[in-house]
C-alpha cells in the first residue's frame, strides 16, 4: 500500500527532529566526562596490607601491630591487613590524583616486663596521590608527620552500583620514611624497619564519590 500524503508530509519533519535529538545526545555524552572528572569522596575504606618482610622484624623486636579506633584487622597465614574507613577527600578520574582522609589508625605496642607497655600510634592517615604524593599521620594523637612515602602507579576502576558511583584505586605501596622509622626506634633502641623499605606492600581503596 502506498503511503498517504499525510505520512509523506510528516517524514521530513520526523527525520529532522531525529537528527537534532541524536546531535543533542552526542553532545551531552561528549561533555559528560569533562564535567564529571572531579569528585568529592563521600565514604569508603582502604585496605593497608602490611609487607610480610616487615612483620617479621617487628615481631622479633617485640612490637605488635594492632588496629586503632574505627580500623579493623584481617589476618591470614601470610598477610596482615588493616582496613581504615575513608571519611572524606577528593578524586579526579582524569588525572588519577586526589586526597584520601581516613579515620582510625594503626598502633604499635611493646609490652613491658611486669606491667604496662609502650605504644606508637599513627592515626588519621591522609594519603595524597598525584604529582607530589605523600602520606601524613598523627603521631600519638599530637603532631602530624609524614610517616610513609608513596610509590607505584595508580590504577583505577570507576563503576556504578545501586545508583552510586564508586572508584577502586590500586597499584600503590607505602615505604616507611626516616620519620616513621625514628618513631619506632624511640621505643626499642633500634629501627626494625629501614627507611625506604615497603611497610604497606599494597594499598587498595574503594570509595563512593559524587
């Protein structure tokens, strides 16, 4: 059946409207990554997996590593991982850089003969990734110190889950700094870990961003 004159008259307008809509959608898709490249961190966590080569000298020196505050620990036959909540920060999916602020912390305890103990507490870790990466922490809830350096190459995966956007950040290790090694040396007379040695073998962060 031949199309009616009414249908023939509407075709050009429909075609033109469709072309306009396609152009608008294409423009929005092209602009979306640029507009949504920089995010605020809403929540999340970081798993700090301690290097096996670090745990042994700590144990030999009489230091025991525990989670502090909101942090939690997972122990396997070969690894010890401390999970600290991420409370805030920023993240750029374009430059793969930003700041991750944590609550909780990690505490090194050395029991004394008889009663009591010495403790070294690194809390509220602030990990900055990018061109000049570093890691700060509060030393015994007082002065802020750079206890870790940052090495490696950031790898990220951005995904949606239950309507929220998440970023998974991997590829980072945290060697201990001179300052961090000195903190431990104060309580045992010698440094069980040399400055520059990986303390955190792998750092895995998952954050929700907006």
